[in-house]
């Protein structure tokens, strides 16, 4: 029995010894990414290759990872947070989880693309849009909606898709709260549900769903359809921008910040600088077909330039009021 | 899983007067108790922390708990549990009867095929179902119509989980059919009972313990399944907890929901214990065991084979064919990196570590369970079985909160992931090891003592070698289940650590289904290997 006990003890100690192996390399970063692996890992791999810095990425939900960092507090293993929405970044900034960024990072982007306190910076821009399946819409003889509010019209019953756990969608709801007020936004969510809105787990699935005809239209970001066009330029899917000033035509960002608790702030800032460099920005412009946030990077010719889209009058930092949005979405029944 | 049943049924069969002496002998092993107490306390802490977390929310938590929405989730989960348990019986009992009492052609082949859905991860089966019968799925694309009701929501979840769980009912019921003394039925027939009357009055009561046990396992599995209800968007508890965890800045919400789920599972366990209390079926006399006569199916053997083929088709063939299709023709331009070799090494490594740990940890507890009868040790052993009542998503949640606040050094490291698996799957090794130990006649150990071995030497040189195969079966079962585990793995794994199952999950999440083909097939192949290990000593094989 003593042998058994000794064996068990050695075994457990062995397990403990396994733990710090990853942490011993000083040139290594932990990145929490709310953007999915398919979109972000290629450029991270390029950073690893060029700098020799190891980056371990924990992928998850943008809001979920932000909340996790707040929960982790001083013990957070993360060095960098990358989210696909200004709201989650703002919430982290408000919680005091982010460290101020140096000017050489902040000044790479125009003031609209960074937090007023210099706590986070945008990496790419994206427009909220309605994607739709033109042949199906024509078949049904339905017009495109003039406003995001029109999607609750009974003529669109069972035709509209949304991704209720997606951060960009959640930001859109925050924008609705700011523009329409709490009661009207909650009513909109409930009317959408009553109108048999089809939930998808994320934007990729939603766009595939519209392409396949599971839904006729869906609320999403602008760039997913270009990934579909890359495989089939004639794919039956198209973008619809809501008219000027409509809460449906929000411009949002994907962005990043360095954690206040990071023990590698210099290395973390290096990653951010890299992601704001011309090669990385060109990657976002070409590969994910987003809006670059620095000057001198060509926009994909299929994209409407940002200055021709008239978003509603909302500052990105206004979106930081994320918690009430998350509660409202849950309480509306959208997640059930 | 069979061990849970055998342990409970055979524990009482050990002669009491031998027990007295053995107990005295084991009382001289304080190590055993110290180790066991340590293990149980370590297991309890994260769960206690989850309770604290929920209770700490005070009025907010109570308000959240009392929303009508919570009641909806309870109802969704209970509906699914009731429907799956019932359909698992409807499929499992005839399946058991056909493969034990009837002259079904290729009986053994059907038996093995019927069990194989257990090696297919439920989320893989769900992905295959979506691919084939989902909106604009393969079937519709090929034939222009879809024969299935809409698979999202209740229907698809019910279908897949039934296919995954009916062996839990079929296997113990089949064993009961085989072990039944045919003279009882013959006597009833001789006394003038008709076929159905004999079945209901004589055969069925003898099946009842096996049925109750199988239905309990089915119900527990249904409550804990994560992948199916996530993929098919059925708002059962596991889904609601995970979504709340990912989409709320109020962590108490997920904790409150998790506690309700734990109450539900504990309720089920108590219900089963209450129902099967005091029911024992005895054979009369010790005559040589006789196999019940085979029923000639006649022309009914064709529909009978069709009946057996349906679960095999949906639970095994459909997923494998869909995976093969993707493996041969990935047809995705995806940036996702799938390094099959590394993923396989990670998966086998972490599952092996978890399985061996579970085997080692179960040992002192199992010895206590079998050889010590004090109230305290019984309480400890019962506590170690609590993994049965803790779905993976609850264990993930408990260890995340616990790790963040109490053990930040271990948070997101291998040990805490292994601890999660241990908490979840310890009941498997505990049951099989206890089962193996009960089958060792204590007088053998006594003889070893009499010949001069010290108590720990007895364990090391006599008890362990004799219990070895039973222990190994439990270890293999933990290995099999760890490989397929998803929610706790997703929440607890070290950053950057991927297994076959997490990679399958990621690929399906971004719609790169073509990438699932090879990892899915490897996962099923390795699962088959470990199932073979389990079956090698399984008396039903």
C-alpha cells in the first residue's frame, strides 16, 4: 500500500510539474480572441514566423472572453484581448482591465478607430448589413426592407436570420438601445422572435444558411459573402445596406487591447503594432475583405467606401454599455 | 456502465460473517482512509464553490431562478429525458430480446453493430444528421424532397440521443434475458398462462431492475449531453448554461442554472433508488444454469432484421458515410489548420492520462466500498459517485470559477483538465473496480494474511492481480468517454491545446465541415479499439 501511495504521489506531482512548461518561455504571449480562428490564425501564424514569439490563442465568444478576463482579474493569463466588437472592448476598458497604449500604436489609426482613453485600438472595420438571397426574394415577390425595424413586418415571417450570440449582433442591439430606447428595443427583439426569426450560431453559419435558402435574409457583417464569392462568384447572395442613419447600418470594428495584468506588455504591444502594419492590414483588406484602419492600404474594389455609408450617429465607445444588452437579449428569449 | 449495476447488485451477496474479520484487517490501513478522504474532499471543493457562487448572488439569483424562462428550460430538459428514456426502452427491449431469445440471423453481428453507435460522439452523429436531413441537406439535394420532420429542436435531439443511448437499456436487459431461469416461465405456461400474460406477469418483473438501471443511465446521459442540443438548438439545460456562460457578464446566472440541473440529476438518482429498492429476483435451487429456449421467428425474422438495422443505419452508418465523404473530398478552402497527428497524440495522451488517473484514484475508494461497511466510508464512496449527477458543462463551470479564484496557478493547465475528467468519470472506474473486488472471495485474502503477508502486501500481490481485468475495463471506459468529452474540455483546456473533439467542434462552428472527416474517423477508430478492450472481458460479448 505504501508503494501504491508513493506511486500516486509521484503521479500527482508529475502532473503538477507538467503545468508550468508552457509558461517558462519568456518570448510567449497568450491571446484571447473573440474573432474566429479561421479569420485570425493565418495572420498570427505570420507574426510567429517573422518574430519567433510564441502566441497561444484561446478562441471563444467575444463577450464570453471579455467576461472571463474580468472574472480572472489580477490572475488573468491573457496578455492581449482581441474582440470583434467595440462594445466588448469598451466594457473591458470600463472594468479597468486594459492598459493604456503608447502613442506609436494609437497614432497609426484615425481617432474614430480608437478608444478616447487610448485603451484599445481598431484592427479592421466592418459594416452591419442585411445579406439576402436574390432569387428567393424575387420568387416571393417581396421588397427589401427600408429599415432594420421593418424586419418585424409579418410579410417577412420566418424568412429572417440573426446570430443572437454573436458580438457584432449584440453591438447592433446596443446601438438600437441608444437610438430607440430600452422599451422599443426589447419590443423589437420580441417582435422579431414572434415573427419566427431563425437563429444561427454565428455569422458564417448564417451566411451559409441564406446561401442554401434556409433563410431568405439575415443580419450580419458585410464581409462573409466575399468568402462565398471566392468559391463561386455567381453565388445567389447579395448585400443590402440600410439607408442613411438607420440603426441597421452601424459601422463597427474588430479591435484589440493589452491587458493591464500582462507581464509582457512590450511583447503584447509588438503584436498590436504588427496587426496595424501594412502587411497585416493588407491581409484584412484582401483575405477577410474588411475595411483597413490605416492609410495606404487599398480597399477591395467590391466594397462601398466607408465615407459613402452613412451610419447612425453613434460613437464606437458608446457601445461599451454591453451588460444591459446581454441581459436584454437573454431576457427577450432570443437565446432559447 | 454495467459496473454500476453489478456493483450494487452483488455487494450484498458477500457473506457477512467473513466481512467482520476482513473489516478488522482493513482498519489497520489508515492510509486507505486518508487517501480516500483527501480524494473526496478534493472532488467536493469545486462543486461547493459553484454552490457558493450561486448562493452568493442573493436576490438577483433568486429572481433569475424564478423567471418563467427557467421553468421552460426545466420543461424542455424533462420532455427530452422522458421521450428519450421511453424510446430507448421501445428500441432497446426488442433489440435485447431479438439478440438473446430469438433465432435472429447473424445475431452476434447485430449485437456488436447495435453497440457501435456508442463509439460515435453524439455531436458527430448530429452533424451527420444535419448534413443529410437538414434544410437543403444531401438527401433533399439528391431526391428533391426531405422525408424527415424539421430536425432542429426537439425532434433531431430526441432522435440522435435515443440512438446513442438505447444500448444502455439493451445491454442490461439482454443480460437479464440470458440469466433468467426459464423454469419460471415454463411453470407459468404450464399453469395455463398465455404468452402475453406470462410475459407481463413473469418475464417483465424479472427485467425490471435491468430496465430501471438502463433507463436511469439513459436519462442521466440525456441531461448531460451537450453537443447535440447545442448543434440542434434545443434549449435544454446544458445549452442554456453554456450560452449564459458565454453571453453574460453575470456569472452567477450560469451557476444558478447549473445548480438546478444538478438538483434534477440528483432527483433522478433518488427516484431510481426508490423505485428499485427492495426488489430482488432469486433463482430457486442451484441446478445447472440452463439457457432459455430460442423462439423461432419464422418469416418475422425479416422485419426483425430491419428493426435492428434502423438504429445501426442512423447511429453508425450515416455518420461514418458522411465522414468518409468529407475525408475523401474535403472541398473546403479553409484557413483552419488540422494537424491530424498532433491532434491524435493530444487526444490519446490526455484521455490516457485521465483514464489511468481515474483507475488509480478509484482503487482506495473501491477497497473501502467493498471491504469496509462503516457509515462514513459508505458516505465517502457515494460522494465519489457524484460525477454521475454532474454534467460536463457543470464541472467545467465549477472548475473554471474555482481555478480562477482559488488555484490560479492551475487554471487552464493540464492538471485541472484532468481533474475535470476525474470528477466526471470516476464513477466508471469506481463501479468496475468495486465490481471486480466483490467477486474476490475474502477468504483468499485471509489465507494470504495467514501465510504471513502484511495487509498492504495482500492488496498488492493478491487483490490487485485478481481484480486486474475489471479495473482495466473501467479504465478503458473512462478513456472512451474522455475522448468524446466536449464541454469540460472546451472550458478547461490549456490555451492552444486542441484535441480531435475540440477541433471537430471548431471546424463545424465555422462551417468548414469538410475538415471534420478525418478527425472524426480517427476518433471513431480509436474509440472502437478501446471498446474492444471493454468487451474483451464483458460477459455480454
